[in-house]
C-alpha cells in the first residue's frame, strides 16, 4: 500500500510541475499538457522575420507558449527598423529601441501609449571612442536593447560593439571582439556619462538582456559569442550571470542554457508566476527554442516544441520568426492589439 501511495503522489507531483498552478490532474511524463492561462494576463512578442530582417512584426500569446502572428502576417510599422526591444517606463508609456543597421551611428527610440501606434521619440549617438577598456572600437552598434530599472528610475540601454575586423583567414575575430556596452538615462533624452563596458571579464558577448532577479539583485542573460571550436562547450550558447547590483560586478556566467548556435534571448515570467520562460533563436531563422526554470538561478531544462509532431510540442512559434523581445501585457492590451491588427 505504501508503494502505491508513493506512486500516486509522484504522479500528482509530475502533473503539478507540468501544468503549473493551473494543473490539478495527475498525468504521466510526456502526456498532454493544458497550459495555465491567467484571465488577466497575455504576452506580446515584437520581432522581425527571416524574410524581412529588421522590420517590426507582432505575435501574441495567452499562455506564453503558443504564439500567433497578427495583422495577417504583415508588419505593424512602416517606420521602425532594428532588433525590437520594448521597455515600459516609469510614466506608463512604452519605449522601443532600434537602429537602421550595425553601421548606423544613431540609436533610435519610439514611444507608444497603447502598443499600437509608435511615434519617433529621439536619437542617441554614443561616443564609442570614449569607452574605457575597449580601445580602437569599430563604428558598429549591434542590437540595442532597453530595460527600465524602477528602483533607480533610469533606463539601461545596452548594445555590442567590436574592436577587430574579421578576415578571410579568421572571420570569427570580428565576433570574438564584441563587448557589451551600456549607458543610463532618466528619459532617453539626456545621457550624462559616456558608454562603458558592462562586464569586466574578457569574453565576447552580444544580445545582453538584464532583468530583476526574483531572489534579489539582477541577472544578465547573454550570448557567449566565442566560436565553439575555440571555447567548447559554451561558445555560441545562451548563458546567465547574476549580481547584487544593476551594473554588477557580474561573475562569469554559468553553464549553457541552450544548445550551441543560439542567440537573441528573450525572457518572460509564465502566467502561473512560478516559472521563467527563456526563448532563443536557432539562427539564422531556423526556429525558436525554449528553456524553462522555476528560478533564474535554475535548474533550467529544454522544452520540446516546433517539432512537426503536435503531440510532442509544449510550445509553438510561427515559422520564420526572428530576433525580438517579449513582454507581459494585460488582457486589455491583448484585445486592443488583436483588434488593431486583425487576422480576419
């Protein structure tokens, strides 16, 4: 009888883990999962596509796992260009950052009250030559990203800049010289200090995303931009480093959270409030992977999805989706976006 009781308890635990706080039915490992949906919550994924690089598209989700592209699969802005990154400011408005390309000397901002209409807000031209510890930078600004830090009432703007050209003999030299730079601003109009390196360690990083840690402090999700044959097994993987303060110091990142040749991480809290969902692109435009953890410190595990076999899938992403950022939104925001960009 005790063995039977232990087996039943184990199945109940597996069911709870698979379905989060919305699950109450025991299920065997690998069985169907009904994702938890909070009636007040939804998600927006602002991204580009494989076919139209740098152009703004929207996909939405109610559970953070199953995504639908809106506007009949067409762009939602004729003006925006870049690797979409959205942050909600202290004033309640949304701010979007991008640039026309890595060779654009300007970082560009847009603002929106409703996530439907984006208005140009301003530009910032970083003085790359003034970055301590990053001599002879190339005039390149890669994938600007934005977060708003409520405790300091400051925006944190990050991007990556290299200081070595590639060559036919060593094209990875360019990528291996990328470093994450940052500036802070209270309003994205004034930038009091020149750019600085965010990490003290001498490792190539791109696509850095900063988020508050649920156990205190902050975590930086980065792509280790070293080539795997030079830095196995972490090269070209997504990793995480956590620190007590927004600007660190950040310790060396932990083990890979993704397979090799993944980038453009984006992170959201699951609607059950108990799990983190970390998406990353298998470039270039091959598909999106997902890792999940109860805490930013782990343990992380990969989730099955986009397999072509519906019974195996725990998540679904529209084909051709590329770089962008996910944010949590309200169900009212979701309804407004779907009404403004219908698929019918």
